[in-house]
C-alpha cells in the first residue's frame, strides 16, 4: 500500500523530538527530472526574477504585482518538483494561493 520510501520517511519522522513541527514532503515516484532540484536553486531563480523585474519579494504580495506573482509561481512549479508548501515558504505567500496557480 505504501512505498518503501514513504515508510522509511515516516519512521525517520516519528523519531524527531521537535514537537512534530515538520512536514513530510514526498516526491512523486514517477516525477520527471526538472531544471530546479533544490530549494537553493529555486532561491537563485527567485532572486534573478526579482532583480530582472526591479521588485522586492515583499512586492509580490502587492495587488499591482499580481501578474508577476502568478508568472513567478508558474515558473517555479513548471521548472521544479518543489512542493506547494516549499514554494509558499520560499515566497512567503499563502500556500492556497500557490495551489490555485497553474
């Protein structure tokens, strides 16, 4: 029913003594390799995007920058296998917003 990887990750997660304030993000087993593999690579993409558009990360929350926000989120989702939660954390944007954007 569960993959060996999922079972192993759950066992490791169960051993954590930090009060359970960590999430398990599983990659899909048949996930296609994407250009962005790590959060650090995603951070580099975000910084490059922000510099090119002459905005700060906090500006992405501004209603006037909604198109840029949507474009950046779409790019990250298309170019990486990062979870919705990881993208939301990197951009400091509610994960429901990330989830709605294709």
